[in-house]
C-alpha cells in the first residue's frame, strides 16, 4: 500500500482524536460510503466518480446532520 500511495503523490494523515465519538462518526461514514455508494455504483472515469461521490456526500450530510 505504501508504494501505491507514493506513486499517487498522496500522503497519509492521522485523525487527532480529541473527541471519542469522532472515530465512530468517521467509521460510520466509511461504512455508509462503501455500502451505499461503492457497492451500488459503477464508474467509467475518475471525473464521473468524483462528481457522483460529491453528490452522494452532500446527500449523506443532509441525512446525518439535517441542521
């Protein structure tokens, strides 16, 4: 995995877990993203993935935090 990350010019970041619930919220997001978006969708281009992921993320945020 480290090799792939270096090739993609990506750096790993770590969560500063100030609030104990932060890790749980991030895990919930990742589980929902995988179950609702990645498993249910197919993409032909990276641009298409980014556009659809952005739309999904906005809908997810409205459902989880409706304020």
